[in-house]
C-alpha cells in the first residue's frame, strides 16, 4: 500500500470514530454534565434562599425598628440589656422605658422567668402608654 492510500484509510477510520463518538458516547456525557449543572444551580438557589432566610432570622426589633404591623406587645418584664428589653425600645423611648423599669423595681415585680407581665401600647404620633398586668 502506498502512503496515500494509508492516509485515506486512516482518515476514513477517524471519521467513523468521530461519528461513533458523536452518536453513542457524547450524548450520555452531555446529559451527565447537564444534570450536574442543574444540581449545582439548585444548590446555589437553595443557598441564596437560606442566606435570605438567615438575614430575616438575624433581624432584631429594637429602638430603630419602625412598627408597621403591631402597636402593642404583651410581654414579660425583662432586665435592661437583654435582647427582649431592647425589643421594647421599638415601642417606647428610652426615658419611658427607664421609668417603667424603675416602677417595676420599686413595686417588686419579677422578671419574665417568674411570671410578671407588662402591656406596652403605642399611640400613633405619641409615645407608648405603659400598663402593667400582675
């Protein structure tokens, strides 16, 4: 056989190999890659959703929170400096909360672990009214 016929036979065999690969080998590989890409996209979407949910879960209600849904809260009494006490600052200013803390202390009210409660109601446009519930 001459070199020309050898090259022609090799090209024919190579073209057959390319056709076989494109018909039988390439589709399962691309399907696996597409499935993996879909799983990665779903994982990234779930991570974004979890990140957004975590951001909501980490939010705190405090003096800087604008009350939109509620105007009152029935809660246990809380020690100054606790997160629950800070939440009450969304309803009343610091001066009013300090007065309430002093009144509760002077009256012998116990903190929330022991059952004493307070109702804090905010009037629109004014500071909140505070009433204790024994």
